[in-house]
């Protein structure tokens, strides 16, 4: 028995210490530094429109995206920088989009809330709260109608569950799922607040995953601060959805360390003590400590990742600064299909 336990423990350590976990940590650090830079640039007046950063929620994106296959597609709301970067979008082009430059990923016309990169399977950040849920559900149907085993992932926040398109999308996904025609995973990024309104104040049923089950869609909760937990659920659910063409919902309980948006500085709806308490469960620190404990990750290894992320972000900022503004006639391109 002792030998079996030893072998099992060794297998766990081997899985945790696989190279892709180090890559996930590198990506999470890059996203954190990128987002910190965007907040600074917003306050310098370099980024127009509005800005929503992902600081504190990195494990929710990385745990799911790292388990996807090339060809799968993803939709999300306006807090979208992390998803684009983790899918492989170029940081320079993402930053240039935030700066409104012609080299941006949406040619400078979308800004922070409307990133788009089909080449990497990113079918958009969307500024209209919950408006993308119906689009993602239809896209999932289309993928299965075409006879592929590709899947769709759709991220949305707890606040998006209170609008009409949420119910429409869940109902259609549930119906199409009966026929194996809805290969979609809905990810509720439950960070506790719909802008400044807590879940307890905006949802009569605070078990958000249970709300989705009303549409005959199975769902479960996961600790959104622990990337190991998120990845574990993701691998199982992705395999199931890909095989059966049935929808599934994951409620990732997470927390944003920054305000709702870059202008949300005072944050009167929550105390500083609450934020500091949640920072004790920083997803990057949790992953770093686990890799240090089980795999011998050294401080020097992490410093190299930090330095590399800082350099990459600096290059992205330089690219964005030096890129040209869009030409005036760009305003009329890609608006109406020819």
C-alpha cells in the first residue's frame, strides 16, 4: 500500500512539474504586468475610452485556455486583455489597440473593450453586458453543424446574468444540447461584484451555478484563485463537451484586486480591508508557491520571468507609442459587408 501511495504521489508531482505549468506561471505574470502598465497609461491619457483590467482573476483565464485545442474559439466581455494574450495575441498589437493606433488588433477602432483576433480563436471582447452570450451560443451550434469537434468557450460576469440575452442563450443552449448541438462551456467569472453591486444585492439566488441548471445545463463551482483547480475541471469538462456536443457551465469564484474600471478609484462599495484580505489568495502567488514546494522553483527562476515580462511589456508600449494613428477613411472600412 505504501508503494502505491508513493507512486501516486510521484505521479501528482510529475503532473504538477510538467513544463506547461511553468509556462502558465509565465503567462500569468505577463498578464499582471501588462494590466498594471495599462492602468498607468490610462491615467497618463494614452488610452482612450474605458479600461477594465484582469488583476486578481488570472487563474480563471489561464486554467481554461491552457486546456483548449487549436481551432476552439472564445468569446468574452469587456475585461478581455488577458484572454487575448493567453490565446496568443501579440502584446504589442493589443497595447496598440488600447492606444487607438492603426497597428492595433482591431485597427485602433475597438479599444480596450473590443479586441478581436480570429487567427488565435478570439472572437471578441464585447462592450454590451451579456450581449455576446447569444453570439457564442450560435457559434457553438455552427461548429457542430459543420461536423467538427471544435468547441466554444464563453466568459461572462455575475452581473451579466440579470439581462435578457443570458436567459435566451441558456435556453437555446439547453435545447440544442438535447440534440448534441451545443458544444459550449459557459464560464461565470463571479468576482463578487456587478460593477459596485455585490452578488447578495443583485441576485435573489446567490448560487449562480444553480441558476444555469434551470435550463437543463449541468454546472459546478470552482475556486477561481487556484489555477490547478480550474485546470482540473477544465480538462474534464472540455473532453465531455467536445465528445457529446452538450453545454456545461463553470462558476469560477474569483476576485478582482483593482476597481471595476480604471476610473473606479475610490471603490466606496467595498473596504480596503476586504481587498487586502483577498490579496492573501493571489492566484500568481498560489501557483508560484505550489511550484516552489513541489518542483523546486527558485526565486531566481521567478525573477527571470518577471524581468522577461517587464521587457515584453516595455516593447509593447514602445510599439504602441510609435505606431501611427488610423487614417481618416479607416472609419468607414469593415462597417458594412461589400
